[in-house]
C-alpha cells in the first residue's frame, strides 16, 4: 500500500479521525495555518476537525488533506517520505512500527519492563513508534539511507538497541546525527557506560534498559503498535 492510501485509511477508520489527522499533520511538521492556506480553507475548519467540534471529514476531504501534506513535504525535499519505506528493512533494523496514538516514554518503559538510567527529566516525551536496531549489524551494514529508515514517520520514537555491550557507540552515533529519538532503550546490556548516561543527559533523551528475554520483548513491543 502506498503512503497516501495508508494515511488516508488510518484517518478514515480511526475511532477518533480528528486525532489521527492531527497526528499525521504533526509527523509531517506542518502547521494548521500552512495546511489550510495550501487548501484555501479557513484555519478554523481544520481546527474543528482535529478537535472533534466538527463532524469528521469525509473520504474526499481526507484525500485532499493527505495529498496536500505530501505535496508540501515534497516541496521541502521529501524528508518524511524518504523516511518511509514499505519494503524490507536493513538487516540492522529487524522491526519498526508506528503507534496509532501517542504514548509517553514513561508508559513505554513500563510496558517493556524497563528501568530508566538517564534523562529522567524528559520521561513525559510523547512517542509515535519504535525501531529495533541490531547494534552489531548497524556498525557494518547501516547506510546513510538506512539511517533515515530508523526514524520511520517520526523521530519522536523509541530506539531499542539489541546486542549492546556498554551503550557508548549508540549514544555517540545519536549525538553526532541531527535527528534525535524520543527515547533510547538498551536490551540486556553488559553494563551501561557512564558516557552513555552523560550523553543522554546532554541530549535530553531518556535512556532505559530492559533485561526481559528477546522473544518476550518483541511480543510486548508488537502489542503496543
């Protein structure tokens, strides 16, 4: 399924179409004013849709809104579209999923049996998905294009690293890249390097660990998406 169809379908079929519409507008980084200006609509119309004050937009209107968001994104260079890939991921990215609704980092960490070790002050950040990354394969196979795939539709997501020894390399990589995740999780690390915790604090990114078995971790993650 192409991205426009997937977005439109999610909005139309959502229990709260207005909330789903707002989520996608925010993922694309488009303001209500910019979107309604592109559509030649009053800003209050979109505001009413998103807040539920107006009857949910019909399929035709949803299609127009989604098309406008994608065209605006393309005019900016297609950053959001480049992060989307319906095909197979790199070997370094065994799983990546989006959430229908936002989830705060504290709730996510609790759901995976995690423990916060750094960046506690930002645990109320809202996450829109997660990406599982094989740390060892990422070192040898992750290309610059694949790095964009790490972030899916939104950088406000949890990056769950497998095969971590101390956590220094993942945090150094995050530190050096302009895109920042909403949460970093190390699965069964041998230890957590103090530098990794320091970088999490500097970047204002919550850092957590989880020691549950990998199969159980994947089951819990899938139940969230």
